[in-house]
């Protein structure tokens, strides 16, 4: 069956988005019967809200290495250093490859 790109309207934001032929083929392979009703941005936003990412309390801290201000999803304790994303990756032990 040959698929063609379709233009759909997002039920959340009302913007048009393209349901590509490749996406349609994927849906058919998986046995999905319904077309998507949300654009990629709204699907992502909905997924993040379900996962508890949106609305999560963030704490502003100063990196113990570089002094850059950053946010972390936990309340820091005074007895442990807190790093920004870049410095954290430098301090993190290398993962073992199996």
C-alpha cells in the first residue's frame, strides 16, 4: 500500500502538522488504527507532564567547580558539592563497557 503525506490539525494547539508517509507506514506495521491527533510539540509536552517533568521543583545552585549558576531537580545538602552539567560529566566515573 502506498502512503502519501497528510496534513492534520493538532487538537491541542490547532496548528497543522504533517503525518508523513513514513509515519503512516510505521503506524500500519504496528497495527495502530488511529491517526495522531497532536503535533510533535504537543505530544512531547503531554508526555513530559505525564512523566512528572513539568512542574518539578528546581533549585538554583552555584557549581562547586566553575562557579556557574545552574538548576538541579533536588535540594542540595551543604555537605556535598553540586556541579553544573559540564562539570558533573568531568567528575563522573567512566562507565564500564560490557
